[in-house]
C-alpha cells in the first residue's frame, strides 16, 4: 500500500497577479506559480488550478486550502477554502513563521504597498498605500518601459550608479515628467534608474510608512523585493539591514497556506471542493441591498441557479444564505 502525505495550497488573488503555492506539512514550498490576472480572475484561477492538479507530487492529498488578496472571497468560493484571510494577516503570519524575530514588514507589489508592524509576535499596526501608484511596482514598470529597459535589469543598473539624480517621487505623473527632464539634460541611464529607486522608497516612507516606528528586524517582500536597487535604497534611507526572504514573491499565498494548515490541524478535515469542480460554470453577479441605509453591494457566486457564496453585506443577512 502506497503511503500518502498531506500538502496545502495557498492562493493570493490580486488585481494584477494571482499567486499559488503548494507546501508540505513541514512548510516547505514544493511548487509556486505567478500568473497575470488579466481582469479574468475566475478563468485564470481555474486554469492555474487545472495545471497545478496535473503537477502535484505523487500520492499527495490536499489537506487544506487558504485564500487571501483582494479576490480572496471569490477564490475561496470557487475552491472551497478552509481559510479566507486579508493580506495583512497572511503576510504577517508568513513573515513570523520564517523570520520569527521580525518587527517590520515592508511589502510592495504591482499595484499596492503596505507596511506591517509586529511587536511580541503580534501584528499591532499596519498601513496601505492610497490611490497613488508612485510607491508600487507599476511605477517602476512604466518607467522601465519608457527607458526601454527590461524591468529585470533595473536593479543591477541602479547598483552601477555613481552620481544618482533626484527624481520627484511624490506623484507618479510628476516623477515621469522629471525623469524625462533629467534625460534631456544628459544624465546617464544608471543614475536616472537609481534616482527612480530612491524616489519610490522616499514616497513609500513618506506615505505608507509615515508615523510608523520602523524597527529591526526588517524584512522586504512582494515582487519588488527582487529589485536590489530598491532594497539598497531602503537600507540607505533607514540605515538598517533588510532581509529578503526566500519566497519573498509569494509570501501572501504562503501565509494563506500556513493558516489553512493551522485550521485543518484543529478541525481534522478540509472543505476543499476538489479539482473536479473546476469544470463547473461559476458566475459572479452583484446587487445593491436596499434593506437599510448602508446600501451594501452584495456579490454572489452561482453555479447554475444555486448560490454557492455571497459576501459584501455588513449585517451578514446575505452571507448567511451560503
């Protein structure tokens, strides 16, 4: 008789990307995937899980599934998640698991950025960026495209700078205009790139990190943590050493998987619907509830005529139909 072993899936659905990880009972990541959401979260998630199902370790059993990110409720409804948690909780538990002495988490993704303050192994404070993209990965993506530089080379170019220029980083639009001006003045591309890295860090600290006590140990996660120019700019600005964890790019999904394992270790069973449900026709719709002045937007997930999940109401009236 073949021996089976448990594995856990973490799913992080964001506006730009969908991250999936598979980990074993010892919290080892055995597979991870990054997929562009492309404005089609249901279809992309189904395709990603279908591919995942064909590449799982032999004799493994899905013992738990966790979801996080802005599309966590949607993903949780599709797969039958054991845990559905916000990004702060997921990133925080992943950071604490792999860097137990962490006190500050800097997280920068494609469209958002956040700071998480941890004291005595508990998340005590956090903040997220508002509407401006100047402190996120999309800011670097746009400038890299304008400079005709692959984003993968951005960090290495910044490290070559000998005389970085100052770029106005308070607003993405002004930063781009200032960058063009610096190009016209004849500044080297590596100095402009370093200036952009410093501008992103300055914007992050003046907005997301404003008023926060940033103490070591500091860890840097999210896709932008791959950029060594940004890491060094943070270290220069804070005068602190910063750690980039091994799985920096999927810490949200990893945290969701860890939370799912914790949940199913207690319950003894998983709510995972199984990969066969991916063939079902999931459809989403929303309506405005008029039962009270809050007028909440309620989102429903249907399979045929059956409502399999709903959320968005503050009172719980519609969510209780699941």
